[in-house]
C-alpha cells in the first residue's frame, strides 16, 4: 500500500492506494471514527462492493443509502434525500458519511457531509478511475444545475481517501477510458515526464496491466495533492486542474449529462484548449495533433460533436464557474507539460478553436 498525504495543516489527510483495500485491512475502520456511519452508494457499485465494506464497519452504528447510478442524478433532489436520511435517524455531529462509488456519489455524499449540521466527517472510497485520480482528492463537493455543471457546492475535505485499484477489474471499459482522460490532464498541465510515460505505455494502459494502473493512480494523486496543498480553494494555481473542463462541462450541459461521460467530454475539451492555445501562438505548432493522437490511442473522443453549435457552447461557457469580472478564464497550454490561466481569448478565437476541432 502507498500513502500520499494531502498537506493542508489541520485539514491534512491520507490517500491510501493499494490492492484489495475494500476487502481487507483496517484503514477504513480506523478512519470513520466513533459516531454513526452512513454509507452512500449507488445501484451499480453497491451489489459489487457494499458487503465487503460493511464487514469492516460496526453493524450497530452503520446504515446504508443507495441512489440510482449516473450523472443525471447528481442533483439537489438527491442531495436532499441523503440529508433526509441523516435527519430521519437523528444523526449527530460526530457522524461520518462514507461514499462508495464514482465521482457522482463522492460529490453528492461530500456535499451532504459539508451541509449537515454545518459539516460532518466523510471518507471517500472511489471505485472508478476518474474518481480515484481526481474527484475524490481535493475537497470539491456539489451538484449540477440544469443550467450548468457543479454550480452548487462547497469545499469540504475528506477525513481519508481509500483507493482500491482492484475495482478496475469490474469497471466498464468506457468508464475506465473516461478516467484515463483525467490522468492525461496531469501530464499536459504540469508533468511532461509523466506525459511521455503515458505515450510510451498506451498498450499496457489499454490492457489494464495492474502495475500500470497502480503507477497511473499514484502519480496522478501525487500531482493532485501537490496542487491542492498549494491552493486549496482555487484562488490561483489549482485552476490549472480545469484544463478542458470549461469546454467539457459545456458539452455535458448541452447534452443533458446523458450522452457523454465526464472524462469523455473533458478529452474533447482538452483538444479544443490545445487548438486555442496553438491558434493564439502560445503552444508549438503540431502539439494539438499530439494531444489528440494520444487521446485517440487511449480510446477517447477528440472531436466536437457536429450537432452542438459553436455559439451554443460559447453561450454555456458564460455560466462557467471560472468566469470572473465578466471574463471567462480558460486554462491554456504554453507547452505540453505547462499550463496557464488565460482571460484574454476573444469570443471569435474561442469559436475558431471549437470549429477547428470538428470531425
């Protein structure tokens, strides 16, 4: 087992990474504390892993709550249902919520933990690659709104994150590849050595070689932990983690959170961001093709859907959380392995980049 610490002073916490951590070991039982426990999961992950998790928790003070699977259920209503469950059982402030699932469950359970009695503990048990390398680390919690993704939420750090890489064995291929998109992001924004490693190991990534997955997760978590430790609430450098996300969120919103998985939309968004960077003269010519080529080898989409008008994407971007002072802040690339926050892209330049990424 490897342990990475997210260094946040009194809010610091460990991220444990290993094989079989949901089925054995005492890391979970030691993380939940002495109060009531509510395990929140969904109807896909629950049948696979809930029984193993419950074996490690005291039965007399543990309850479970199950939600339907999917981004479409990451709503205020679902958040309210978790709160209803806590209130129904008169749960006190020493309670702990355990999120067992992907990013949707982690965001929902974390937001409920942040909101209930102004904040109770929670522990993340991420079971998708995307959640393991990104969503579970850093304390972002929240829900979607019909007008935009993650518009409602709070920063609330977990007490611990426990990553069992064995869950990759049951993860559907499309979900796995969506998680790989977030892995590629770290190479693009701050770790050129990791980017080259990814380019050299596409075959073993696609084959889900255990040692490859372990390396991907550990390096990604270390990158995320360093960024979060330097800028917990996204006042500066943490925004770089949003490479491709503004465009990706717009695509998800315009398609009702049903056509594209988050990582797939982010993959398309990263190609658009690279194209815009190249068009603006920030990024070396030919770099966009290199980014798109790597994502394509990893089975990810790279083209903006033909049925999404550029003007509609631009309009949706206006509601992005990264708009400040009326200006959209986009994450652009100044090199493959180095990103920058930019607020100077004209709407016409953004539209040109979008149209330049059609199939």
